[in-house]
């Protein structure tokens, strides 16, 4: 049995010492460092979103919903149940935030003529204006990514897509509309080519940089 780790004059239990957030546990453990690094990046996104939302008197989740509705033209993705699935929230939580946005005059509901129980959410003109402005909340991160060469960025993107796909298979990520999880995706269909992959839906070859991380035509099925 390995001894417990001592840090700052206190003895850590083996179980606690093994977590990725204990510095001794990170020494020599690349996976632990990656988890800690990704968690730190998640804090960056949280702060950027909070600042953008606060500037307009919104909560972070309200701002996210506005941006989601602004960039999702498909009606099915504009319904409370589907939004709840997209963000891993309960329908009640989504309904509460949407009600607030409706009260602010930013969102309106439109009932289906075929089924009056189905309500599709639409942005009002003011909601569209605000959503367009909020859509840039993560741009500072993209600006910093631009400092790396294209090969590094593409390799990083490939790694992230594989990680997300693995998390989805593990039931940790609910929605991941990526090429690598789509039934139309043919990985390595054109070996030796600059565009080695293939999309059966578009019947087109795909380079690594062409792979999508969020595709509206996505259909689950790829391993």
C-alpha cells in the first residue's frame, strides 16, 4: 500500500491524494494534468459568459439560451424539451429562464398548427439584436488560439472531438453532433489523401479541418 501524501504540514488520505486537484497527484500523471488544465479553461469560459450576461442584466444561462436560439434555425432545437437536453438541464429550469426572457420581451412562443401542445421559441427583434451581440462572448479564446499554427490547432481539435465522443459513449456528454459520431461519417475512406475522410450524406471528402463539432444534419450511429 502506498503511503499517504503529506502537503502543507497535513497528511492526505490515499483516496484524497489521488484526486486530480491535489498537486502531488499531478506529478508524473499526464491525465491528471490534462483534467486540471481543462477545468481551468472551463473557468475562463464561465467568467467570460458571466461578464457578457451581466452587462445586459441577464443570467449566464439566459444569455446561452439567446445565443442558442439565434444560431439554431431548426424548429426542433427551439423547443423547451430539446433545449433541456442540449444543456443537460431539467425542463422546469429551462422553462423558468425562458419565462424571464419572454417577460423581458426577448423571446416569444409560437404554437404548432398541427399540434397546439408544441411550442417553438422565436427571438423577438430585440432578442435577435441582443443575441447577435452576445454571440461574441467567447471570442477572446479564439483570438488566443490564433497564435498557434494550423497544424497544432487541427491536432487539438481532433483530440477534443475524440475526447467528447468518448465522454458521450460513457454517458457523461448527452449531445454531441460531431462528424466522428455520425452514421454518415466514413473515417479514413481516402487513405493517403489530403482529405482522408468522407461524408456519405454530402458525398464529399473531408480533410481534418473540415470535420464539424456541431452539425445540424448529424445522425447518431458511428462508433
